[in-house]
C-alpha cells in the first residue's frame, strides 16, 4: 500500500487529494483526477481537449524560476 497526497494552491484555493493506492494504475487515476481538478480551479471550466490538459500539466509541473 502506498499513501498518496497531492497538494497545490491555485488562485488562493488549496487543492488536495489524499488516499491509498495499491497499484500504479490507482496512482495514475489519482494524478489524472488531481490534474483535472486543478485545471477546473484555474480556468473555471473543463478542458476543451486533451491538449489543454497536457499543457496545464506541463505548466503545473514546471520548475519554479525565481526572477530577481
């Protein structure tokens, strides 16, 4: 069993998914749910295409770059 916790803050809203996973498939399902939820919070709607979801995921996972 793997304990899973995915968390981020977008537009002042904290999004968290917590649970247990027994397989990689369950981890993948939790990740996809997390990405979809963060997309909805950020954009106020469901994605129009898979491309929108992929771009959102890439932006969400991009390293933070500090500008001085």
